[in-house]
C-alpha cells in the first residue's frame, strides 16, 4: 500500500461525513451502489478472452506510455491485463454515466475499448466519440464495441492533439469527458483547457490516474483550482470535475465507500 494511498485514506470522507446534497447523492448512486448490470458479465467474458490472447501488436504510444510495458511490441493479453480499465473503475464509470445522463460524450484513450463499453452501455443514445492513437488498438476497440452491441460509438484514430479539436467541433458541446490516454502533465492540462470552452454547468470531466506521478498530481491540483471548476472529487483512482454554477462556494472532497471506514457510522459513540 503506497504512502499516497495512506494519506488519501486518512483524509477521505464517507457518506456519514458529507452534508452537501449533491455530493451525498453522488456517493449513494455512484460510489456506494453495488448493483450488478448485465453488461458487467459480458465484459468479464470479453476480458477473460482478451487475457488469454497471445497475439502481439506493435503499439504506437503518443503519451507517457505504460509504467509496466515500455516496449512497442506487446501481447493483447498484457494490454488487457495492464492497460485496460479494471472492473472496479469500469463499473464506477458506468454508474457515473447513469447518474449524469450525458448526451454528448468524449473519451481520450480507447485502448481495447473496454472503458468505452462500460460508459456507452449506460448511455446508449448518447453521441459518443472515443479517440485512440494506435491504429491496431482503434480497430480492436471498434470490433469489441460492435461485438457487445454498441455500434453507435465512433472510434477515431490518431494523436489526441490532432483529433481533439475536430471531435469537439463535431460534438459542439461536451456533457462528459473521460481523459485516460496521456499521463504527461502538460498534455493533460492542454486537453483539459481545450475541452473547457465546450463544457457547461452540468458537465463532468473524469480524469484517470490522478496519482500516476508527481506531475499528474500537480496537473490534477491545477485543474481543481481552475476558476471554472466549482466542485472537485478525488476518488483516488479517478478525479471528477464539476462546473455547477449554482454552487457558489467552491469545494473539494476526497471520498471513500463507507465500508472502508466503518467507524464513521457512529456505532462506537
């Protein structure tokens, strides 16, 4: 267990500590919800299949790359094991999309398409673009989305810096952003700032791996401090940014499910 997580754990609140109605509802419907949806089982089967796939692909990395896999030649099973979103985070993303009900969605970093499947399954009528830098992974992501009955998602291939402005123009506004493809702090801030003009009061930006590196932590802190952000939520694995104009006083929360801090329920006085 890392020192970063211990520090996060010590500071994190649970639903028994939160009184703001919106944040409490977010905890109840997204963080605490443990209901199982059919898509979770289908994704588990797909994940198992991919984790047995010994096929190798040459991956073009435009971002910070992987901490575990640095070589461009990688097996599908290793990509599925080390780069694809884990079930716990994928299920949280699914519930977050259900909670926010976005109509226009953008993902930066498709990889094998697993995270896009979680999110698209919760908003089947949304206009959803996911961008992947590597052409082989982009094709695989599109195939997996089709396989699970989500052909409405547009998989775009190319560097984020090149494709992002075009995607934002196509969408015209942004209800939901998931940034999980480039963990360089400068690049993350650039994409955040490029997307900001397309956000509105009900938008949510989801930033993956906010504790990836010291640089990413600093980028996350700068995002939280931006004048347009009214509420930021640190869930350790991901960070959430809200632009709620009705929230006059800016707030930042570190949140955990109540089961990890049972003493906060007040049973012991």
